[in-house]
C-alpha cells in the first residue's frame, strides 16, 4: 500500500503531462489547402559586391573569406516558382541578426530592422511572413540582409513559398513539439507559482517548489524564443532578447533549486561559486544594456559558466545521494534538474557542431532540449503531487490522532477532555445554550448479574440511541462510566423535553426487542439564560442536580437503586 502511494505522484504526473501534450498536439495539427515549396535550389549570392552563382542558402559560409562584420551586405536572389493561383501568396524567411529588405522584380515589398542596425541596437533572429504579389510566378525575388553585428550569420534556412495561412499552419505543425512544451512549462509554472506563494510564509520547505515553478516559466519562454516560435503569435524584434535574458537566468535558477531542495554541507563554498556564476550573468546583462555589447557576443563566457555550474551542481547532488542525505522531494527535483542539465550539455555540443555547419542537427537539437525540459517539468509536477499526497496523509494522521485524543474508546463519542474544551469555549459565547446531564440506570447491576461484556454492550447501545437522537442538535459525550452529556450550543427554540422523550422511546423499543435487562436513564438539563452570569460549569451543575433529582424520583416511584 505504501509503495502504491509513493508511485501515485509519478504516475499522475506522467499521465497529466501526456494528456496535456496530446491535447495540445491535436489542436496544433492543421490541414493545408495549397502546396508549399522549400526554395533550396541554386541562388545568385552577392557578398559586399562579390557575386557567386548556384549557391544553396545553407552553403553561404563556403563563399565567405572572413566572418561577416557590422554593416556587411549579403544578397540572395532566385526565380519564384509557379504554385498556381494562391489566395494569399507569401514567403516564409528566417533572418539572423540582420536588417532585411525583400524585392520582387526590383520593387521593395518588405523592410525590417534598418533603424535598429543604424543605431547599433541589438537585432536578433526572427521568422518573417512576407506577402507576395498575386502575379508572383516567374518573377525574380531578391533578399538583401545587412549584418547587425559581427558574425551575424554564415548560413541560412531555405525560404518557403506558399499560401500564407498554409505557411503559418505548416510552421505551427512542424514546431508543435516546442510549442507544446513551452506552453506546458509556462502555464504550469505560473499556476504553481501563484499556488505556492500562499504557502511560502508558513511552509519554508516549499521554497524549492516556488523556485522550480518560476524556473519552468523561464524555461518555457526560453525554449519558445530560442526556436522563434513566438513569431507567429507575437510579432516583436525583441524575441531574441527574451531568448538570451531567459537563457542567462538558467544558471542562477539551477543553483537556487539545488540550495533549497537539498542539504548543502559546504555552504560557504557553494554560495561562493553560485554567487560568482550569478555575478557573471549580471555583468553580461550590464554589458548588453549599459554598453551595447550584445549578449550574443558574450555567449562563450556564459557557456563556460554553464559547464562549471554543471560539474559543481553534479558534485553536490551526487554527494547527497551517496550519503542518502536528501528527501524524496529533493530526489525528484534533482533528477529533473540533472536530466535537464544533461540535455543542455548535449544541446551545447550540438550548438558547437551547428556552428561548424553540420547539417541535420536542428531536429536533434529540438528533440534533445524538448526531452530535457519535459522531464524537468514532469518531475516538478510529480513533486507537487507527492507534496499533496503526503500533506493529505499527514492531515488524515493528524485527524486520527486528534480523534483518539478527544474520543471515548468504547462508544466513539466525545470524551471528557473534548467536553472540557467545549465547555471552556462556551464561556466566551453570548448565545443561549443547553447542557443535558444523563446517567444510565442499573449499569452496576447489569455488570454484576450478566458480566462486564453485557455492561459494555449496554453502554454502546445507549450511545447509539443518544447519537441518533442528538447528533444533529449538538455534541454527544461520555464523561464517565455511566455518565453522559449533551451540549446544544444554539438552544433557542429547541424542545429539549421532546428530544429526551424521543430518546426514551428508542430505549423502550430496544427493551422490547432485547429484554435481557432493562435500559433506562435519568436526565436533567439547564439553559444558559437561567444563570445569565454563571460559567458553563455552573450551568452544568444545575443540570446535574436536576438529573439527580429525577434519579431520586425514579428510585422512589420505580424502585430503581440510585447509582447501581
């Protein structure tokens, strides 16, 4: 049972992640009505006036005698194919760190980023959906790029031509894995950040949950901006800035998660390394926003910081796992973090290979980083599920212990401790309440003649009758061997005599069905309004006195021995 309870959070997290992913994937698959062509055939290439023919977009680097510099002009041109009549003919093109001009037969149809380049502001990567004239077929298209920084690009993704709604549909379908993961990370992160904020003050251990949720939001925006899938939804030249801002925050988030999720022995050493790494990130931000040294130009420094962080974090995680000085929650979070870190390391290798112009690494890059992010978010989700199940189990245990502390072992009614607590609280109320004192008749005689098991059954039978009569009215309690009590906190308009009469009738029915011995009780009750300035204890003494008065009458009239 315990193993099943432990597996439940993991299974639930996987099921939820799979369900959400399938749902989003289904919604993001679109039909295409018109053909789409990737224009990867030979282009006429011009680099600062030098002309080359039959060049594929990916192979531009082969014709560069040096890295591109700020202001360099690269132009590619070719003939547009005939795809038939398209309602909204368009070109899909991804620019990289450069301004863009697009011409059809010498006429400019699109312009982007000139002001940013002229002011030497940062200009990043971006997908452009460029409308074409309706009579596009057979015309010459020229794409002119002005480098916005050093080494702006050395290869390009081949442009695609088709009907604009179809191009957008194809783009979303091809990137649905990234969109699904990014949306899942963002929605999950924001939701659980808001949830955990309510518990942070009272539950210090939940800080790692909060860090993990914020980390998910950061990763969601990073993965979507890195692959430029925000472009169809939010047209902004600052998408790449979002990419680098969120990318550089990954290192501080990793250190924070490790710090809050597990015990750190060498805290001074860990905090020093984390502080230095985070300071490097801060310095890179200052260089970008204060001195216009673009984040991309300092990416090597960041990569070195990431590699150092990977080994430092791995050391502390491995140390605690070996020493078994880590909680179940910490294990889940660290597993997710390690999986993500390994994916990031592989992604870094792919990035270096991509810089060396090795084809087909783009899909591998998507699969690697997407898998790492999904494992991370599923571990965060599993951690929340574990927290919820453990909290629920603790609440049940607490409720069980509380019940044991305040319940009578034989009848399961409230015991004297519970009654004393409620009586104390009654001293603070202003409403009229009623206290009923009840005493079983003949319990000692039943014990002596029929044995204690029969006496216990007598007590339990009466407890059932008492509960059935007064459960909806107030608190039923057993405060001694044969002594019972009912507390009705809101007694205004209550017919106590009728309730007691119903209880006695139920006892008479039980006597008729089970005539082994006779069951009866003596009762007495008192209201708060009878003793306006008295304590609840004094009101109870009045009720108890009236109960004894009834018992004496029963002794005199029926011959029942008092307190048998």
